[in-house]
């Protein structure tokens, strides 16, 4: 064979890389991949930390700005979470040309918000904005439930009319998901709003306990977690679950000590809707914020010379809230995880860089808020009758003639108690007679 014929063979042997060269290239690629992964984790950590600080700062600014801004925050979260849940569960049906289905989702959302909050807003602002000077507003407020029912029936009829063959399963599934979101998100969000109006502390304390529990469940889990807690969330451990309970209980005492000295946080919003953190606020405190003496068992404490202790009852209630935040509220997060796994998505959205969606951050807050409201109404509320509640009831349920009759009776009572003089009383009686004549 000639040298010319042997040359290509020689060149082909030289072009084949050696085993050492392949190993070196593979190691370099692995190093590059590892470096890129580390840089990605570092970048994600920085973005997540930055937006965490932004959220914390924004939350405290809203809390300090007053009840109105807190109500707007809760409404915004309700709408955002509802939107994310609907988007995740209807992802598989986006290609279906059913525009009325999406429209009806929003229709049912705002109908429910109006039903739950509309009357409260009218009652709350009636004295400040003089809503009831307008007859149409008074009629709307008086017939609130009937109007809301009519809205719902209209939505129901529109849904039935929108049904199409071949899409029935998707449409009925969408209706079921919508009502599930209305119950678990909007209704419970309404109860959280009631907590806020009962006093910012009843909104802030449950939120803080859930956040603390989430943080320490993670820290305890990565520190000494060994036993898997629940199948749907494999990273959750029993040790982290129980360890977080201890630290959440401790945090409840600390948070209560920090929050209770401020009347702005403990006073109901009945007469202070326009107040903020820098406004002077005062009210008759609920007894849970007033120190009380508790006698201790003499069999145990007489030996150390202690017969009683004095403390605010709110500390006991805070421990109960901490227990619920630790043992039951996390299942709201587990439920959300199950929903994401069902529809094979990592996050509910991308509205918060590094965190996912709004739902990913507040999934445990809804069940915690509903429990806090039930707990408050059962064990803490005094069910006080205020001027605002009485006035709202009068304006919504009595006609003009009945209101004048009521005022006349009240003036008679004041006259008999010698609060109103005889001459003034007779002038008032003449005025009311001429009005009803």
C-alpha cells in the first residue's frame, strides 16, 4: 500500500480523542454545570430575600396606615388567590373556546364579595358618607340579601345557558372549583376582615403566628427532622412539625407582649376607621387586655410563698391560637400542595419573584383567620351594642315615621330623667307633631 493511501488512515487515528481527553472534557462540563447551578441558587436566594424584605416592609406600612388600607390588602389578596386557583385548575382547558366560563368565575366572585361585605361597608360608612340621605341607597341596603340572591340566580341561569356538548365535564368541574375557591378563600377572607375590624391585633397576631410556625418548621426540619409527616409533602417532618409548635407558643407570648401596649392595635375599628398608627386612639378595652389576678394551688405554690399571679388573659388566648397555628393551620398549606400536584404545577403563579404566587405565601392564613374569628366570637367578644350598630339597624329597618316616633319616645325618656328641660321637651313635641301631621 502506498504512502498516499495510508495517510487518511493515519489522520483518522489522530482525530480520535483519547480516553484522558474525554474524561477531562466531562469533568470540565460537570464543573461548569455545578458552577451555573450554584450561581442560579445564589441569584434565587438574593431575589427571594430582597422580595421578602419588600413584603415585610410593605405589610408593616399598610398596618400602620390604618384599617381602610388593611381592608384593601385583604380584598386584594382574596381576588389574587381566587384568580390563581382558577388559573391553575383550568390550565388544561385553556384551549377550549368557552369565554363565558371565565366571565362567570369573576361574576360569582364579585357577587359573593358583595354579599359578604356590601352590607358591612354600608353600615360602617353610613354615618361618615351619609349614604342614607339617598333613598335608593337605603332601599339597596334594606333589601341586600334579596338583591344578592337575585344576582346569584342570574349567574346560575347564565351557566346553564352556556353549557355546550363535548365540554360539559370541563364546565361543571370549573363551576365546582369556583365554589370551592369561594368557600375556602373568599368566605374565610371575609372572616379575616372581621378580625381586623375587631381590632388589628386579632388580624396581626394570627398572621404572625403562622409565619413564625412556617419558619421554625423549616429550621427544625432541616436540623433534626427524620420522620416523614405527610405523603403529599415529603419534605415535611414530624420533628419539624412538633419543634415549630414549641417555638410558635414561645413567639405567641413575645408577640402579645409587644402588641398589647398599643391602643391602636387593641381597639375595635368602630369609631376609628380613619385612624393610623400616629393617631391618638382610645377605647374601653376588652377585659382580656386588663390584668387579672389568678389564685394558684396552695398545695404546690405555698411552699415557695406564691399564692397568686397577676397577668392579662390575652396570654392564655394567644397560646391557644399558637396551638391551632402549629397543629392545624399547616394543613391549609398541605391542601394547597395537593392541589398543585394534582394539576402538575410548581407554583400557583409568578406574581412574587422568588416566591411564586400570592397563594404560595398565604395558603395557611385563611384557615387560621377563620379559626381566629370563631375563637374571638366564642370566647372573647363582649357583643357590645354601640351607637353605630343601633343607628345602622334603625336606618335600615325603620321608615321615616317610625324613626320620628322613636325619637319622640327617647325624648320622653330623657325628660322623665330630667336630662331635658320641660320647655325644651314641649318644643320638641310640637316639632314632631307638625312633622307627622
